C-alpha cells in the first residue's frame, strides 16, 4: 500500500499531464476500459454506408484520427472541428492531404453548400439536425454515436463533494430521434446502451476527470483530495473503480426527393 504523500504526488503528476491532441486517450491505455462491448460497432457501421464515390463529412472530427483510418479518397472527404487546439492539428494534418477542412462548431451553421454530402457522421460531438438535413444529398445518410446524459455519473459522485447537474440533460435517444424526424429525416436505426467503465488506478481516473472537465466541473486533486483517498480505499478493496457509460446510436436518411 502506497503512502498518502506518494499517492498525492502521483495524482498531481497525472493532473499536470492531462492534455491531449485530437481525442487521444493513449496516456491511460491499459489502465482503464470502456466502449469495448457496445451492441453496435460505430466504425463498422460507417464503413457499411460508405461507397467509393461517396462525398463524406466528419463533424467534430477531433484530430481526424478516425476519418483518416477510413482511407477514403481525400478529394471526396471533408471535416469540421471547432475546438481550437484540434482545429490547429487538423490544419496541419488534413489540409495538406487535400481534405476539405473547415474550423466550425458542429452545433452551429457549417460552412459547406447545400446538398454536399452522401454520408455525414459524428462521434461524440455536437450537431444540428437542421444542418444535417441541409447538407445531405437526397438519399444521403447521417450516422452518429453520442454520449448520453447519464454518462459516468457514479464516477462523478465518487470524486466530487457535491453532485453537479447533468451537463447535457437532453442527450437521450428519444429526444435525438424526435429532433431528426422534425427536420424531415427518416430514422433507420436507434439504439441506447449503458455499459461499464473501469479504472485500475486512481491516477488514470484523475487524468480522465481533468480531460472530461464538463462532467467533473471544479475537480482538482487539491480540491477533491479526500474523495481521491476514499477512491483509493475502494480500489484496494475491490481491485477496480467502476462506473457506467451512457451511449446511443442514431442512423437517419434524407428522402430521395
């Protein structure tokens, strides 16, 4: 069992390291686990709807990591990202390839012409269903995997002295479905899932909580030290710290005419 001062030093080091480029969680790879048993496979589904001639758009692309993994022709590929550090990364990595990258917040107007895309996809980012309808060509498909409203709440309660309100209280499948249909899209598929998220050391959870700051508002090692010691006691007893993720999937199509 580590001494409290040693633990505190370790946690402060993790807090200092809590910076990412794109959406890269490799810093805690092997120290936590999530999204390994969803009832759908986002990447497989995107590839299922992808055609060689498709013009595609990735909204809130992060650093373009997933987009590039598709190997789609760059001349038919577009991306949008609004978070400035990620947008800078995209300008350095996507634009030189010939990908049509635009810095823009997925939840607002997107600087692309009407009826530009056959396939639009979005993983864990904001979007406006009215913009999706505008940007899709007739027969085009929109596919999104979203973080639900109740994501990580056990972990939030574990770390914070007082539980904050849900950061995104409208993030439920039934609301997303209604919004898509209200804009004229036909929902092809919708699924919702609650699955475990596990941490095997408290330092990894510290890093995670600092990165996902909207779920853990006000969290810091100093402010939540007692809660971290309590989490360490649970870890030493149970061998794991566990919470629950909330995810949903929505696939919708624009009518042919």
